[in-house]
C-alpha cells in the first residue's frame, strides 16, 4: 500500500506516505488515503493528527507528474485539482490539532499538504519550497490561499512568487516552520504535541473551532476554488506541458 495509518501513544494518528522510491509523491491512492485519514481521525480516542513521509529524503515531492501527466486540458486538470483541494480543506478544518513532520524535502504540493496542517516541524538540514512557479503553474490544491491565512503577506508572497526551496532555518524565520528537530521524526512529533495532549479532546476541539469558524466566515473555501480554477487554466498551457515533458525526460 502507498500509505499507512497507525495510532501512536497519546492519541496521535500518524499518516505516512509510503512511496520512498517516488520521493513520496502524491498519486490517486495517496489522495484516497488522506480522505480515509480524515474519516478515521473523527474516531474516539484520537486527539491529534501527524503526517510524514517514509525514509529520510522527502516528506513529499508534490503531485506525481508521472501519473498526472495524462491530464492535458483545463477540465481534466480541474477534476484532479478540485478533489485534492477538497481533501486539504477537510484536513485543514478537522477539529483536532494537526502537525506535518517534514522528515525530508518538501516541494510543490508537498508544501501545500504541509500548509493544511496546523503546525509544521522540520528535521534540521531539510529544504522546502512552493516551486510550482517553475512549472508554469500556481498552487492548485489551495495551498496559496491557506498560506495567506497563516503567514504575514510579505512572507507568504515571497515563498509563492520566488518559488525557491529554502533551508528549514529560513522557513522558521518566515513563520512556516514552527520547530526544527533532530533525531526520530515520530518522537519529535510526540514531544511537540506533548503539552496539548495533556488536555481533554474536547478542549483541543473547542480551540481549533475558533479558527475553523474564522476560515468559514472569510469564505476561504470559495477563495480556494478560485485558486484551483486559475491553476487549471495554466495547467493546459504550452509552458506547463513543456516543463512537465522536460521533468519526465530527466526522470
């Protein structure tokens, strides 16, 4: 299976992308797994969610272009982008704290996945970046809109528009990374969440709903839909297809 879901001590539900040979790129099976994660997370005894990737090279390298390269037109791309954007919105608005464990490089859609989590912790020495601009497209899973809710305007705009992978230390200064860790990723997540997990699940849910209510009032979902639509328009451009072809040729 391309993913695993395991319950850790303390009520943490851990989702791991098990595609190390593909740098933990997201395909349709991973998308289905993330939907299952959100459903499973609503069960009793679950206080928090953690996401990571297998191995130590990559947290997630974004969408699997080898699988998605068959999507040529706007409508074809829109179907896939909308599905994943809905998944990330559901993860974002899950009434439980979530943390992305960046055990390795996170680029493109991998950063969008991380941005949908409430917190991001990164292993010392890794890099991450919203590199979609290098492929002739914008964020297409809602990551840009989500980032605009979480970072000051200059920091968010630079991360998106410069499209450069940056060291964890710089990302921490920008507010994207909440903590840098060394050692085992699972232990790091458990230690990061330790103080929160001392409290009843209802307390954590009540506080998370403060932000969920804010996002609903600000029509974040509608803004994500506009972002997805814009990306799908760029997706069918000659520039994007050229970048994808060049990437697949290198691979």
